[in-house]
C-alpha cells in the first residue's frame, strides 16, 4: 500500500489542523481502521521528520537564529 504523506507547512497549525480534523471526523470501524491508521501514521511521520530536522539544525549550530526560531515555533505552537 503506497504512503500518502500529506503536504503542509509543518510549522503552521492552520495547514496541519485540517488533517487532524479529518481524522477526528472520520468514522472509525473495523473496515476503515487500517486506512485511518495509515493516514494517522503518514501525518505523524511528516511532523516527526520536521521535528527531527529542526532539532538537528539547532544542535549542529547553536548560533543559527532561524533554526532557533523554527524550534520555538514548533514547541510553542505545534
């Protein structure tokens, strides 16, 4: 089964929220559970990848103000 990673700005809750809202609104049954879980997994994968990338940036260069700002956005808004 191919993965359908969503496309959004992982540092902008307004672009992430519709994906979570769709999951919350979806009817979860035995028949839909597999697809629902795959969608959840794909969404979380994008967020985890962004988090890992930003963490790498702030630890490799502690003087990187742009990375620090992205990190602060991630932890305070997302």
